[in-house]
């Protein structure tokens, strides 16, 4: 910073003299002075890093008076560009600030949850924030609370098929429970079914088949799984017989708790799954319903639309 300005000022500059002059100018800044005071390094070596140290001083000054991550002024939110003495040389890197460290510690449990096309509100769902005014929701909340307590002792519990009107909070409630279990290091997956199918099909048709297998197996084998909005997808024989059926069969065989949300009850879902381009395949659709019934208990959640 200062070196470039000084080189413009002098027609025939001596580089070492300019570096010293730039360093002395930078020393007028208290933050710059504070940073170099922590470095056990001689002046003649420090002057070679003047520009980088000035950048560090600027970001350091931002951090000193920062009220929180939302007000971060640095190049990378939550990080400061700072020096470190390594074997006699200075190395510069971005280090997380106190607010970033605190946030990461608080949200560490989220690493236990794989999500696909799920909004931030659902990812951060919490039992402490669930809507409790509507008594119609009590039965579901109690069921999920009991499941959570039992799962810690025995992870072979049945999951839940939760159907109900649009915006009733089905996904939020189950995700809130998953988040609570994630704090006890329980791994889970939450996927928006229609979009997941589209992405899975795209990866299946790509040259790299490993991507398809990786996504498919991650969902199939997740210790806890939430299939969100089943029945909202365009019904095809492929998605029903090659994707949904193997996932349900595997989880049934391995006794892996499975959760499903839908706007459709079992009868409506069976009709939806039966109607594909191949015609009315009620028997194949019935097999899916049979597997869901073995994996899940059934509940309805009819409540006010919380998305309005």
C-alpha cells in the first residue's frame, strides 16, 4: 500500500529505503503496531512484509469493534487475515473470529444431518420454536418426543408417515426431532423427494455413474431418513420400482427408522403411485404401501397453514 505511493513520489527510488519509509509510515497506525508487537521478529525482516501486515491491521481493526457476524467488514465473513511466525518466516492465513468459532461450535451437530433441497428454516428447526398453540398438533409432538427418547435406548423403532394439509408443519416437526438427535451424534438424512428424484435421474444419465450410486446409497443407508413430500413428484415406474421400492425394502430389512411426509393419505398415495405412463399398476403401488406400513406408523396433522 504505502510502498506503491512512495514509489510514485520518488523518481529514482531505492527499494530498501522505500520499504523502510513505508514501514515507518505504517507504524503510525496503532493496530499495525499492536500486531507487530506480538511477532518476535527483527525490524529488517518485518519491513519486507509491510503491505501484508497493513492488510492484517485493517482486518484486525474491524474485528476489535465488531458486534457480530452480521456486521463483519472483512473480505471473508467471520475470518480475519492474520500473520503467524513459522520457523523464522511470516505466514499469512484467514483465521475464524470469536463469533465464527462460537457459531461453528453451536451448529456442529448439523454435520450429522445430510439435507437435499431443504430450506434453511427446516435445517435449523428446533423443538423450542415449534408452534404449540394449535392443540391438533399435540398428538404428533408427543409421538415424536417419545420416539426421540426411545431411540436413544433402542434404534429399531418404527418411523412415522405424517400426512396433512399444506403448510401444517409436518417437515418442521420431524426435522426438529432429527436436529435434537443430531446433538447426540445420531446421523440422519432429510430429502425433498421430487427434487431428489430429478437430480438422481440426471446423475444416472451422466457419464459418472459413481455419483448416482453415492447419492442413492447415502439415502438408502441413513440411520434416520425423512422422505419429504412423497406424492408431489410426477409418478413414473422408474421412480417407484427402481428407486423408492429398493430404498424402502432395504430399510425394512435393516430395521432403519423411516419418516415420510405427504399431503396424501394411504389411499390417495396408492392411486398416485399406480398411475404411470404404463397404465394403472395398482399391484405395484400396493407393494409400496405395504412396505410403508411396515416401516411407519400413520398419523394425520391437520392444522392451520403456518406458511402464510
